[in-house]
């Protein structure tokens, strides 16, 4: 059963946030690959995924709307090797992160089996508007417009 968060009439136009929360809940069920999210500066974030055994060619990072999607697919290249035990399987994965509006991907690099993705979160600017109250039949006036 899903709990609806933004059902109050005080939340106008937040339908997309509820959809993003539902999407995030669906993609977080699988624990592979493990990851960290850290704040590296007042406006910077870093996602680090443990992707041992994957090369840069095996990994793909895309931004789809407000979702950052990381996919990994290893090729089954055994080159005639005979395994007596195979505990390291070529496993594919997809890990998705829902990002807030305005977050930018700054870069990504692979180092010692860890995939690092740097993000920048812009600081929101405070917006204040004065809305003048008018008489019926006169259109609304905003910030000195006539």
C-alpha cells in the first residue's frame, strides 16, 4: 500500500515530486552495486559506486529527465578458460538516482573499481514578488506592471 505524501490542498503542483518518490522506491530495492553519497562542498555531491570487475566500456551513465541512471554490463569473454569454480559472475545492473531540479552532473571517473560521479547543486535564490490587489474588472498587476 502506497502512502500519498502530497494530498494536502496546501501542496499545489507537487504531483511530480510524488512520482519521483515512487520511482526512487522502485529502484532502491536491489542492493547492487553498493554506493555512497557524500557532500564534498556546500554545493557539491559525489556518488561512489563499487563496480569492481567493470571497465569503462562496460559502464554507461545517462541523465533521463531528473534521473541519473548508471548501467553496467560485463561481456562473457572466457577466452577458452576452464573454471573449476566461478564465484565472480558477469553481472549486469542498473542503478537510478532521482535528482532535484537544477542538479548538474559535473563529471565521472573510474578508479580502482570505484565509479565516482560528481554533481553540483545550485543554491536557490530567494524570490519575492508583490501582487497588488485590484478591483473587479481590472486585470492583476504584478511588480509594477500596468
